[in-house]
């Protein structure tokens, strides 16, 4: 049982509740027992020898489990548990002489600060529970036909309600508005007869009149209502708020009983509310008190303003009155908006002549009785109360500010879990109520907070206090002139207390005594082990490490800071100030292109390697330099204007065309570093002459054509010679026929010379075309 409250707190934790056990799994230690009990999850160890030398009293405040692990016996752990103790818990019943609809009826609640405690409330609406119904009617002129109808409906209303209960009482009241401009005409004739037409008769206007107290006599209801005469006013909104306030607070005059209370409000227009009274020069707020004279008239209507919606809602709820708005169609939206602000109220649409009022009341009562709304009243500051509803339809609701179940039938039982959390200590026992709206039954809750320690172990002149004080809850209360955890110190001044003495051992207000590394003896820290300093704040083994060595093995740790040996710097002495690893054989530091940091070269932009001996992108880096230099040479032979692009680089112009690995248009160049001093040297020259590829291609083409033509001529001439020789031999053999031979030879020679001439002409034209093309290409610009 020693940690039962912690378990309960964890189970009851839920989102939405402002005070939950977010810190219940741990404990924020406090210096005194009373303060410890106010910290959620904490318990106090009162054991005498519990603290070690130098430990503060805050170490006595911890979770019960932690205290046990530190060898505080269970009997010495002071951990008062919250509790719920029912004082009256009568069973739900529906006996005529004793109806119980809500249980329990009375209980005691003990709370720890920040720890929620829960209990269950059960409700069951009794069948046949008595009803008081008060009919409040608007008697402005536009309700004339409604008044005639209601005069005959009293018995019908009673008969309808008798179907759900054995006892019904009915009362009647009416209202118009405040008697004054601009609500009612103050012309003398109009005050006497406010009807719109002189031919009609109306009674003078009034704020509210209680015509008939609640009664079971339907005949008396009919007689009293029959005597009523319609009245009238000027503006559209009515003074119904004044009337409802008086009906709610005038308990004796209306005759309300401890039963279900229903107020039926009928009207065909909207309503005045707080602030509207200023139109008639009425500035005093409504006081929420009964002001009915012996004639049942509200006679303070011109002294007090209309009540506000919130004020009226609180009064109706406090007096367990359920409200039914029976209004005509045009006013339904306004009254539905109003109903949202008034708990246990419903809106029904009334026909223009009120002929459906009985059915409307029956349906509205059914809706009201099927809704169960549980709330708390008069809860003191410092308590956070929330509800979880169990309506019998599956999963419970989330935690909310009130409990609510809909569609609850008569004799159906519903329950609610109520969670109460104290955010601060209550100065005394307090009282609040939990009730169902519209029902007189209520739960009375007596609540107190467990914030005071009563350990029961007081020792006068205890040896644990060196005989200089009294021991209570394991803590010494020192006599005058002594102070300290065990009253071992002499008081040095009027303001010298244990707390001020301990403050001398704290580096900061919220820090541990002696930084947790020593004990505080009469305001002075006595450090343990290798810790030192006024507050034991120095740890000579807490310096940073480099190469897994404190201060890199090149320094001494002094109160958490490395003091480096010669030639070493840095937080962990990791940086050498020597430069032997930054110089080359010519003793040049980082080749003049870097800085030596911690005996390592940190190269400038564009240089790399251990001694910054290589350029990253020489061609790209010095391209602008070479371009600038060449341009200036062409212009004026001056290279001095290129310092920005070239820096300290030395440029050498090679006169003969040379091909280097860097090229910019017709200029090639190379970049080198002087191995002795790291200077940048740039050699540049014109690129070697380029070959005209167009002329080469055309020359090759023409040469090819000529060679091919010559080859063709030679071949043709060889073939022609062979042919002629053959023909000539044939000619010699055929000499006998001279005529035929002459004809034959003549034809052959003609054919041969014709072909030869044609071919020679074609070849001559081809050669001419090639020469002309070559000359044209040679003369065209490149």
C-alpha cells in the first residue's frame, strides 16, 4: 500500500485535465516535510540516521521506492495516502415517501496536491416523479388568439403530464414589458388602454404578474386564466427575461416544491436583455432577487435593468428549473441560440394560435427528461473537477467539464466518474456539490488537502541535534543561538539561520551544497577527493581530452581548464606552435602559399598538398591574367595594369610559337611554381600556325579529280589503240571489197573520233569547274 497512490495516479492520468500526475513517476525534492507533501510523487523519510554527512534535508524528499532503495525503512516513510470515504450512500429507490435518484449523497475526500482522486456517481430517474409546471405567457397584443386558446387547455395539460407522473401541479403567470418609453407608450390614454385600436379593450402594461400559484386544481387554472385580458406595447422585443428571473427566485410566491420543475415560456417575438434598460434610463443591474408585491406584480421593473443571459442561466440552474421555449416560427432561430446558453432548455415551435401547446409541452418534457447533465457547484479555487460519462452505450466519454448522457429512459441507470485534483493546498476543509441539472438530489463533497506533516516522533533536546534542538520528522529544530543540520553551528548574527548558512555553500541560488562534491560545515565547504575550491567546484580531472589524453599530455588540468606547456595552445593543448612540419628544404613556410597552424600547413585558396606546392586548377586560375597581359601588350606594350588578375605571378613571353597545356584563343601558356620560393611563373606564347582545312579539302578534291581524269584518258587511249590495231588487221584482210572497206573504215574512224572528242570536252569542263571553285574559295574570307 505504500505506493498505491502512485499507481492510482498513473491509471487516472488523462489528456485534457489541467492537473495530472505528469511528474508522478519522479519527485521534485523539497527541503521540508510540508513542502515535500505538496510535490506530486514525493514522500518524506523521517529516519534519524538516514542522511550521510553533508547531505541536505532535500535528500529526505523522494519517491517511496527511491527512499527504500536508500535504506529508509517502510515505517519511517511518511506518505499520507489520498482517500474517498462515503458518509452517506443510500441505494437508488423509487418509493413514494423516499425517492433516491442519485448516489452517493455525501462523502469525504482527502487529496494530495497534483494527484487526481476519483469517485463514481450513479443516477437513475425515478418513474412517476412529481412535476411542477409554471406556464409563463406573453400578453402583448399579438398573442390575443393564443390567450383565448390557453384558457381551455389547463385540464388537457394536466392530463398529458399525468401519463408520466402521479402528481402534477400547474401555475400561470404573464408579462408584457417595462412601463416606460420606448417599450410602452406613456401617453395617458395609451397607459390606460394600450390596444392599437380604440375599439378594443386592453389592460395596462406591466413587467410580470404571478396570476396563479402552482396548484393541482385544473378548474382554478381555467378560472384565473379566463380573467386575463390582453395588453400591448410599442417595440417588438418583450420583457420575458424579467419575468423568468422572478419566477425562478420567488420560490414561496410561485410555490415551487422539491420536485421536477418546468417553466413553459410562450411568446411570438424576441426578448430584451441586459443593457437594453439604458434606453429608458435604467442603469442599475438586475439584483436577482424577488420583488413581487402583494398583488403578484413585479414592481421594480423600472429600477433594475433586464438580467443578462449568463445571470439568468445560473439562477435557473441553481433553482433546478428546466425551461421550455414555446415560440412561433419566426422566433425559433433566436430562441435556439439562447437555448444553447441555458442548460436544460429546449425550443418548440408554437402555432400562431397555440393550438399545439399541449403536444409541444409533452415532447419537450420527453427531451428534457431523456438528457442527464451532471455538474458541480460552489467548488473552491484550487480544485480542478472533470467528468467522464458512462451512458451504457459502449465506450465512456472523454474527460469534460460536465457529464452528459442523452436518450436516457425512465428507470435507466447511468454513471459518471468524477476526478478531483488539487492544484494547491486548501487552507481549511471545503465543501462543494455535484448534482444533475433540473433534479433536487445532490451529492455533498467535503474535501481537504494533505499538506501538513504529523510524523509523531518529536524528541525534545535530541542527541541527534547535539542536544541543541528538537527532532521532528527526522529534522532538527535548533534552539536559539544554534543552527545547522544537526544544530552543530553557533549563530553569528540575528539573521544567521541554517538556510543562510547553507547559502554560503551554494555557488548559485539553485545549485547543490558544495556542488554535490563535499559537505557544508557551518557555512564552509569541505571537499571530497580531488575536488577543491570554495564550493568544491574545481575538478582537476575534468579537462578535455585529445588523443585520449587529458590536455593532450602537453598541459596541466586546473579546475577544468588546461594550462598548456610551452609550444602548445588550444582548449586541450592540441595545437603545437612549432613550424618544423610547415617548412621545406629551403626553409620556406608553406611555400609562401599557406599559413602554419598547429604545425600543419593550411593552404590558401587554389593550393594543395602538405607544403602547398601544387595548384588546384592553374589554367582556369590564371587565364584572365594571361588574357589581360596579352591585351595590354597589343595596346601599349605595358603589363603593369594586370596586377589584380595576376597578383605576384611572374610572366615570361616566349617569342617563338609554342604549344603549352593551357590555351586561351591563339595564346598557349603554362603555370609553374618555383621550387625554391614558391613564386608563380607563367610562360606564354603564340600557338603554332594552324592549317587551313578548307583549302586542304578543296585542294585534295581538285587533285583527286585531275588524277582520276588523267587515269581515265590513259586507259581510254590504251583501249582505243588496241581497238584500232584490231580493226586495221581486219581491214588488210578485207581489201578485196574496196568499196565496202572504204565505207567501213570511214564509219569506224568517225565513231572513234566522235567519242574521243566528247570525252575530251567533258574532262576539260570538269577541270575548269574545279579550278574556278578553288579560286572562289581562296578569295572568300575565313
